[in-house]
């Protein structure tokens, strides 16, 4: 019996699940980071394309309203699941049933078929999403953001490995998802090789950067606003303070530079912008203590996580942004910095090999030896023309990663997933 052709329609409404961190949280502290920015920016662009997005996240305070309109077409819904405060991310698997129930109740009050598709972020959300999509008969699109098997193979000294429960949970999500979104070709390969993902279900969609907000600004003006010396050589770290992000590598590198040239003490500034996160919460003062132990506390300026407008000033004020992470699925900080015309020195790991064009927009360093970073950074300090050339290349490289391109590609993946699921339903009928 011949089947009817299935028409190709994009989704009208998408349920986005982000269990462990709200898109309303300030990136750079707690569990909020690049994933928060990713969810917000893609949702906004999808709304511009005519897709309504509802983002379900766990309520972390009794004062939060049930829903918040982030922008026209994008709503954040707070699902009550477990205690509001005092929970670590490791405690959340026990609350997934309650969270999933809240998501299902929210949809049950609508007409049948209200959501066309579910997009989950991080493995905890994927577990809840698998139940919801099974109930609703709609496609599941999932973005890992980070993967336990990858993180465990690249642990920083003293950092804690991800538990087996997460490894198993990620494997289940990979098996359940109709489409898996990888940030880079390397991440796509890891999904296939490490988790046995079907290559036809994996789509590579690069994250973006807000090219209107992150753009070159006057460096002297930015330094004046931030209270930084105009003639300093400024090294910048932006992100969550935890072993995975390796801010200690930057401090140790700065100490190596000063030890090799004590005169640098008069001009070197190391700016650390971010807050404790993950295993870094167990010793929130560790980085400040390390700076003191290394004898460079007077050269280091610690600043809390900054909103994007302030973050642009930090990028614009720096000579080099340093991203020495042990692993990054992409490296949003690197792209934001480059969009502002500030070159990046980063670890040659994961998505950073895509986010940074080695030798053109910045420099990649193999490994995490502070002496290697110190040599690279000192060479850049002594070569202002090279820094300028890298800065120009950084702006050009960042232009490839606008959020609109991300949303366009995401909508294509959504439409393909819908076509496949609806086609299978028609064929079965």
C-alpha cells in the first residue's frame, strides 16, 4: 500500500529542558556557564524565526514566579522539584521523576499536540525529555554540552571523576534521541566512537556569539572604566573557577613570567573574572591562596561574574585572553574574546581547536604545563605587532559564529527530525 508524502514543516512550538541550571542565571558561577548563554541565544533567534520556545528549568527559590517571559516568543517555566536550595548537581538525579512530572502536567493543560518537539540540554534533561517525548509522540533532540567519558579522560589534578551513573545516563539519552547536536566535528566523533551513536542521528551545529554585543572597543577607555593601568600587559581569564577550567595554570604561568623577568612586576596584571563552581565550591578561596603562595597576589585582580555588557569591557581591556581548560565542548569565552579583537591563548583540547584558529586568531598550547604557557604569553608580550595581527584575525574568525547561523542550522535539524518521525508514523499507519 502506497504511503502519502509527508510535508516538510518546521516546528511551531519547542519545549526546551534545562534541569540543573536556569537560563536566567548569571553565567560564570555555580552551574551557570556557556550552556546558559547557548539556550538563551538560540531560543531568541528561533523565536525570531517564528518558533515559540518554552524553557523548563528547576525552581531554585520559592520567590520565583511560575513563568517569566524572556523575550516575545520565549518563556521560562520554573518547575518545583525537590528543595529549592542546598542541592548540588550530583543530587539532582533523585529529583528527575518529580521534574518530569511537572513538565508533563504543564503540557497536559494544553490541547493535544501542543509541543512539536523537545530539545534537552545536558544528560539530566535528556532523561526527563525521553519520558516526555515517549508520552507525546514527538522527536527528541539532545545537546550533551559535556560528556562524562571525555571529562574523565582529561581530568585536572585533584579533580573528581564523573560517576558511572552519569555515564549510563548519557548512554541512555544517546539511544533515545532522534537527533544529537554536536558543537564540533570532534564532539560528533566522540558521540559516535565513545557512546555508539548512530552517525545519521548526529548533526554538527556550532554555537554562536552575539556579534552586535561583542565587538572591538577602545582599549584605553575600557581600562579606564575598569580601573586598570593603561600601560599594563593584561592577561584575562573568564569563566567558572574550578579545576576543569584550570585558572591555576594562568596564575602559575604568570609567576613563571615574573620569575624570569622581575621587572614585569611593574606592568603585569592578571584578571580573573568568575566565581567558584563544581568541585571548586569545596575550596572557594583556593585560587586567592595560590596567588599569595606564588608571590603574585599584588598582580592578580579578582572580579565577580560579569553581565555581557561588562564582559565586553574586560575582553576589550585585555591584551590576551587565556583559556587553559582541560576540556571544552566548544569554548564560548574564546569566541567572545576574539569577537572583541582580543587574541586567545588556549589549550589544544576539544572544541577549542575549532573556536581558535591557531596562528591566525590566537595560539593553541599542547598540554597544561605553566612553563609552556609562560613562553607563549611572554613572546606575545614582546611582539605587539603580532598581537595586533592576531587581534585582526580574531575578529574575522569570530564572524563565522553568529547566533543566527546557529538558529538557522538548528531549525533545519528540528525540521528533519519532525519529517522523520511523522514519516515513520504515516508509514506505520
